[in-house]
C-alpha cells in the first residue's frame, strides 16, 4: 500500500512516501480503506520526538490518528461492524507505528464510530481528535446553561468545535482569535476577543462578573490569565499547559471513546456543528500539510487524501 512514514525522529523533511506492507488486523480491529486522514499538531510533535518516553515508537512510523473511510476487512470479534461500513476514528494505539497517513489502516473498534451521513469523508476525518478533545474538555468543566465559557484559540480545529458544542450545551462563549477570524467566530455563536496584551481587560469588558469556565487550547502561558478573568469557583482545563494544575484545573489528554465519538456523529447529522476544511492535500504532500499545521494559524482542519 502507499503510505507516508518516517524512520527516525525529525521534522517534515524525514517523511517518506512509498510502499509499505498492508497492516495486519487483530481480533478486535478492522481494516479501513482510508478516504481521508486528518492532520493534527500532535502528528508532527510526536514525529519530532516530543512524546518519546510517553508513547514508544516502532519504526518505520506512519503518522496520523484521525481517519475516515470504509471497512474492508473484519477482525475475529467485531460484531458491531460490517464490510462496507463508512466509519471515522481516533485510531490511536499505545505505540506509534500504524497511523492514518496511508491507503489502509488497522483500527481498534474501541476507537471508531460510524461516519456522519451529512458530512463528506474529508469533513468526517476532521472530527475525531478535535471533536473528542472539545467534547471531553467541555465535560471536564461541566459547561452548560448559565455558564460563560472562555475558549482560547477558538477559531482552530478544536476551538471551533468547542464553541459550537458549548453553545449547544447552553453556554455563552467568549473566544480568543486574531481579528481576521472574528466574523467566523460570530457565525459559530461566540463573542470574539483579540488575544495578546490587554486580553484580561477585554474579557472583563464582556463578562464583568468573570467567566465560569476556561478552555485553554493553545498553551504558552495563556492559562495564567485565568485568575484575572474568572469568577469565583470557575473551572479550568488545558490541553497544552501543566500550569493549569497549579491554578486548580485539569490537564487533559484526549482519549479514544467510541460512545462519545458516536454522540458527535449524531450531533453532526443533526446540524449541531459543522467542520470547516481549510485545505486538502494529496497523501504524497503530507510534509507540506505538516508545515502548514506548524504555522499555527489555520482556521479549520487540514486533510490528506490517499
């Protein structure tokens, strides 16, 4: 099969496009013909070795955890799926090796849900990691009716889903983003503010009593502004900054969850949220897609197509 892989840690330049053996499926997995694969910052961070010591790498490594596609082969014990099913998944295993930047991927069924009927394969491939991150972060802070939620990096892949889901749960949302994305955030139902110096004052102008929940999706010290913008008893979660624990919040590492992913598929089919696809790259241009991701200013999702 055609795949993109790397044989040593490094940047986009270590990626190789070529032939690899088709992956062998275990009894609780299915083989998926990949129709689209999502590109996420964790892909190139893991590739650079940042997760070394946390997740072992078995070289050559095919990057990628987000996938949408069609089931073409079943493991011995997967009663919930049939050949021909259209699925999406956060196909993360406990090691780096068999990723989604490929024509085929072996995915444990605990990572999969049926693809939303309303969305394209490209859009569906943008849901799993970002959608689960947003969903689990909002559940971690118990966002709902009566809450004012501050979402940092609200126009990104995770942030845009968090905004839409938080609104669905009944919360008011304030989102940080560059000015060019403010109209986009308004279209999602958020009240935009510019990040950077003076952020606390701008948030307080919108929420004088303070926000009741904070989602930090960017890191870099952003969470440290929380004491200046939060109400008493506010709940904090970060996916990027361990400093959140010192402030009484939680550091979140998103986990595969088939039931939650199925819920997201149902919400997508109901029109609760949409997935904006920023750009689609052919598989052989995976290095270009990673470079674009590393720029850090992408609105929506970057997708690969075999």
